[in-house]
């Protein structure tokens, strides 16, 4: 009986991605890599041209975002990033599961 709360606490602490990371990699390659670079560090030439600083997708700031926040950035845009209208809703979940 005493282990039940510990198990539930552990279970509730786990985060599960709703998407398929393998499928997300293909979406990233097709729709995100041009701006965000191969490894998610950002395309330096594009950053210079647009006079922006890309947040590395592997940074604690980006990795700490909830899926709903990442979806909002993808679908609504943020700063100079325009909304991505060419990626289907299921593919958004997949690319979020993949984000390098």
C-alpha cells in the first residue's frame, strides 16, 4: 500500500511525447531544417540576414517548453518566425517529439 503513492507520483512525473519522433525527423528535414539548421542550432546566414538570434532547439529554454507552447510557436509564429502553414496537425506532434 505504501508504494502506490510513490508509483503514482513517479507515473505523473513522466512526460510522454504525443508524436512519432522518426516521422518528426522527416518533417523537420522537409519543413524546419532550412531555418533551424541540421542540429537545431539555427542557420547563421539566415539569422544574420534577418537580424535575429535563433534559440537553439536543444537549449534548456526550448526544451523546457510544454508541447502546447511549441505548437503555438509553430502554428502562430513568434517574433520574425511566421506561422508554419504547410505542416499538418499530426505532423506538428511528430516534429515536437523529434526536436533535436
